[in-house]
């Protein structure tokens, strides 16, 4: 992210206060813009994580894969949160074992996953795989929107 640099020239009495107030106002506006862009792209970023995670979900019946979703919801602070989750309703039936598969529980009962690259920690590994793309998307959007 680029840094904002402002040179302040102070002339006459009261100049410093005015300059500082202007600088604070500009910073406040900048951070408001960053917050607004973050709220706008939260769902878009979460969908990338969902996609990467779905590549790693065990495929057995397809129910776990089909249960993946992005839910956008407000936070207590009035911001936007986009949550990626697996489990619950799915086109292939109700999934109540998403956490079980993700955490590979119980120990010693490791399932033999038939599709290479799938298995436990599918959401965590998918999120980590998505990081480079998320960073690029964020920088691009911030540069477009925050002036």
C-alpha cells in the first residue's frame, strides 16, 4: 500500500492548528474510504476463499462440497463480515460432519481420501492458498477507490 505524505508550511499565528486540523480531516477521510472499500469487497474476497477451499473438500458424496457458502453479515461495530462455512443444508442433503472432517477426528481414524489434494483442513489450507490473490485484489481495489 502506498503511503500518503503531506508537507505542511506554517505561516502566521494559528497556521499550525489549521494545518493539523486539515491533516486530521484528510486522514479521517482516507480511513473512511478504506473502511468503505473493505466492506464492499468482503464478500468478493470470501468467495475466493470458498473457491480455493472447495478444491480441497473431500468429494465422497458431494454433500460437504455443496454445503460450502459465504454469508455476509454486519458486525457489532457496524462493519461488514463475510464468513466462509461448510455444513448445514446442501443440495445433496444435510451435512452435520463438516467440523469432523475438517479436524480429521477422531485421531487414529484417518479416512483414505480418494481425490488427490483433498482431506482435512480444507478450509484452512484453502484460505492460505487464496492469500496471494486476496492481497492483489485488495491492493487493486484500494488503489481504484481510495484517492
